[in-house]
């Protein structure tokens, strides 16, 4: 077989296929393999640990003679370091494949799939929505192992700069948890998430709420005079009586209620802490539901959407109704009924604080204990819920209620 230690492009182009594969040598173990079909492959022979090995350096003419010689030099340098070029190439290829498979978004969605079954659906939707809006467009395609503190800080600053301080802190928490998950699953060695103190401090405070007894009386009286739809009025009437989270109220289903037993059992899947919750119903709450039943009782939802009976009331309906009644967002929100009840029940000094916390569904995070305590303080809670409903009636009937609504 002819051999040359100094190939040229002219020699290569002039080479013709033969009945079997031919090798055109260039020296230093580099040669061009010419197949009977006319294809040309660069190969490099080398020895390591007393064994002869072979590595591919590409296809001619995509890889030119000059490029093949450069790759030969690179392979020889690896050999001089005592490493096997073939094994190193495989390791680098595996690393590239791993990087492509383990992008931030891929791992984030894997983390979400693991964690979200323990969250209320509404909360899970918010978390995924924030990641889709404020993280994935910027770092979603980045290999998680390539993320740096500076790059993540740029992502967080973008949210912070538009004034969404609370969201910036939340997203930082999600990124931190995702990176810790990546470490635990062997795809990241160190957590690059910036510390929370690099962001502006979020404003602390509760949802806007009326807690002055006279103002509460005016609020209840205004709700009873609401001129909107009957379904929305019933939801507004129940909100202070049961003081559950707005999402739990608007997605209530008739099958969850036992009006004869005066109980509402909210399944764990709907609760923020993923633990079932029992709400004793006062006479006033049960009466409101019985009044509503002829209108919506044939369907699934207690408070169906105006757009269709197959979906629950919109998340904005109750807040919009409060605005229609003249209460600004700085005065009262649908979530504020919880703070209103908590404040006045605690100020009364009539009820065990633990019973109040249990009724607010501020449950123990331990799942076994949470289930065990589902009916904790239930007799006291039944008495408390009836006292609270009677208290709201008394405040609404008082002659000295203070009208807090804005006037045009």
C-alpha cells in the first residue's frame, strides 16, 4: 500500500476509490481512510499504556487537511499529559449531552413535578407562572451547571426594577430550591443563588382589612345591600362568616357541605397547606347556603362563574364587588376577611388562641399531626363560629356604625 508522510490537498483530491479501503498517511499517526464508496475519514493512530488505539478526527472535506493536523496536535498534547484522547472525547461529549439535557428549565419542571402535588393547585399555578414569566425566558435554556451568581442576580434585578419586590424574593426562593434539588440529584456541585439581602426588602404588611368594630358593621351592612348578582352577594355574605381563603370559598362545591350537620369539609387538595379543613357553619351561614341552593344546587359549584356553570367564580369577582360597594383596595380585600375575623376574635378574649388558629387553617406542617388535628377544638370552634356570626349581626345593626366607603 502506498504511503506518504506529507499529504497535500491536491493528493487527497486526486485519490480514487479502490476495491477496498485505502489509507493515505500524513505522519504522526494521522491518515485519511478512503472507502470503496469514495468517502474520506480522518483517523489518528496512537499508543497508550502499551496498546494501539484509533480515534476519528472528522470527515474530509468538512475537516480540511490543515484542521486534521491541528486536531492531531491537540490529541498528542493530551497524550503527553498521560490521558487517553478517546476517553477524554467521550467524557466531553457526555458533558455536553448532560448540559443539553440538564438545562435550568428542565430541572425546574422536574422539581415542580416532584413538589407541586403537596401544594394547593392555585399556589402551584402561581409558582409555575412566575417561573415561566420571569425566569425561563432568560435562563431556561442555560445548563444549570453554567449558572453564576451574577447571571441569576441579573434575572432577579429585572423583576425588582419593575417594582415587584415581593415577586423577586419569591423567584429567588424558587431558584434556590431548584438549585438545591439539582445538587441533591448530582447535576450541580454548588448553589449559585444570590442571598436574599442583595434584593430590596419587601414591604411587610397584611392584606387590606377593616378591623374597627364600627367599620366592620358598616361593611356587613353594605354587603347586605349589594345590588349585583345574587350569587356574588351570597359569596360576600359568607366570606366574613367562614373567613376561609378566597380561593377556597369561590371554588366551593355543594358535595363538600352537610347543611343538616352544619359543616363544610374542604378537601386537602384545595387547601394551601394540603390538609383537610372543617368549617362549622353558623345558623346564618347555613341559611345563606339554603337560600342559594335553589339557584345553583343542581350544579357542581356553589358559586359558578357568570361565563358558565362548569367553572367557579372568577378570582377577581369578590374584590370587584367590594370596589363596587365603595371600598378601596387600600381599605378592604377579599382576603382581608380572615384578618378581620382573627383580630376581633382575639380581641374578644373569649376564645382559645389555638382554636382561632385552627379555624384559620394555620395548621401544623407535619402531615400526620395535621390529619390528627383536623377536628381539634371542634366543640369550641362550633361555639366560636356562632358567636362570631351573632357578633357580625350586632355590629351591622348598631346605630353608630361608621361608613368608611369612598365618596365620589
